């Protein structure tokens, strides 16, 4: 493995970290049980490996975030006001632990946070917490939380950029080792701010190979490795919000900077949707986009994991089923079985019938909006077409072109697709 600890002092520090993580994991058992480590026969058969899933999606808050919150809070003065900023899993973990420790917490969340996440945070925290909705974006929310913390002499609970949080997240590795009985050959896990991945790497050190997975639209570790330091991304796709972070944490990067670009993979968000649906339909496992990243990346690893013992950490299952149509839509577009066209339709009798005759028996129209203007010889149609085989579209497009129909495929035009679809 590329992570190296070359001198005696660093080796001692890492050994101390390992013992601290074990101690944290031991104390956690008074709060919640270990999450399961399950061998997945379906994935093992596909990839010719022993693939195990560390089911952090089955924790009390359906993510691993309560581990770091617990470890950081247990070390602090319980008379302190605890302050956090989060739009999801970290907020729920902090809320859960505020109620457990009987302490007061204020959690800042963006105004745009889905009601389902706000309600779950309220349920976990009860009277122990107060939620403040501030700003449209997380950066505004974070600044408000930090300013509030300073004014009220509180303790800010970072979701990842905190040594105690990293130590707490390393309890995942402690459990993997105990449940498996040995260190796995290969560990695959998502990386957002870097708290979990830094904790696992610090625990297992050079004894395993690692693959860290980022959403393509939020690859902050990738950018940091290229720059040699944490840098802020100009734009972040928040679809995989549990791992879509604009800048990797400074403290996690001290460990992750030695990982090497070859061990960092970027997963397209639309492809992750295919994995989410497969795990739901085949295995009955509900994963949020970030929670599915490690499984989605197995197809990129291919022969590199053949015959090996592989642990994929499924980091979260906080998925709102109202998003299921969007997940299905994105998966179909990635597979190429669904496309959206802007079609110029001649204003003459029989033109629409002629167009419909070009469709095959496995083609289905899922959207049709027709704008006819009497002063023009052509009308514009927004049309969505779904088929069983993506190769059908080649023949369909040829028929349209040969018949003189003018059309534009807008499926992969993100700006236009978001506006009209």
C-alpha cells in the first residue's frame, strides 16, 4: 500500500491511534451495537472475489457519522453547548449523541435541506437540540454556525476535520478486523471530507490495499492530490450529498496525501443510480448515493480484486424514496436506454404519423410536448423515448435523418436537460 509511516515517531503515533480507536469502539458498545459485516454472494459471484459489506447504513442513524460525534463529545465538557453544521448525516449523528449525553446542541442546516432530513434530526435529538435554518448553501450555513459557536463559547463539532472525529470513525476498522478475524486484502470506501477514510487508513496502515471513491461532481481529494494541498472546488454536484464536499479536510489530508491518484476513483453520479437500483431490487438494500459509491466502484477495479477478500463500506442509507423516480431516470440515461430530443415537425398532414412509424416495437414515448405556431412551417416537439436496447437509437436516428426530420439530442446537455426535463 502507498501510505507509508517511515520513522519511529510516526509508527508510535499510529500504534497509539490504533489503541485509541479500539478504546473508542469498546465504549461505543454502551450506546449502540456493531453494524453487520455481511458477505454478499451476489457481488462475490460477479467479481470472483469474497466481497463483504460493512453495513453502516444499519446504524441507529443509518450512517457512520454518529461514531465520530460520539467520540468527540465524550471527551468534552458536558456543560458546553455543542454546535454543528450539516445538511444530513452528521446532523443526525450529533443530534442522536446530544440526546444520549443529555447535553444541549444547536445544529445549523441550509434552508434548502429537505424536510425529511430536518424531521429525522429533530426526532433523534428531541429537546436536546435546536435547529437553525440558515442560507441556501452549506458554506453560508457553516459560517453562521462557526460565528454562533464563537459568540456562545460553544464547542464546534466538525463532520470530519477533527482528530477525535477521525478516531471515532476508525471504530469502523476496529469492527471489520474483529468481525472478519483478519485484515482484508482490499478496502473500498467513499471519501467526502475524509474523516472515515483517514481513520481506516490510520488503523490498518500498510496491511491492506485501499480504493477511495469520490462522486465525479465532488472530487475534492482528487483535486487536492493534484494540487498537493486541499483546494476548494469551483462547483459541486450535490446529488451524492453524503460525499460531495467542496474541499477535503486539512487533518484527513495529512493521511490521505500519500494515497496516490491510482487509488482514488471517481464515480459518475448517474452510474451510481444503476448500482442503487440493483442493490434495492436484487438484494433489498436501501442505500443513499454516497452509500452506494463503494459498490459502484467494483466494476472499475475488475481483475484487481479477483480472488481477494474485499470489504466495501456502505456508509449510509438515508434515502428519501420521493427521489426514486429521479434515480431511475438518471440510471436510464446513463445506460443509454432513454433519450430526450428536440424535434422539428413539419406542419403538414401525416407528419406525426410518419414519425411514429419510425419507432420500433420496444420503443416507448414517455414525454411529448408539442408547440405549434400557425405562422411557421415547422413546430417544435420535446420528446422522451425509452427503449430496451440502446443500439435501437442508432437505427431510429438514421430513419429520422433520411426522412428529412431535424432533431437535437439533449439527453446529455445538463443545462438544457435540467431546464426542460
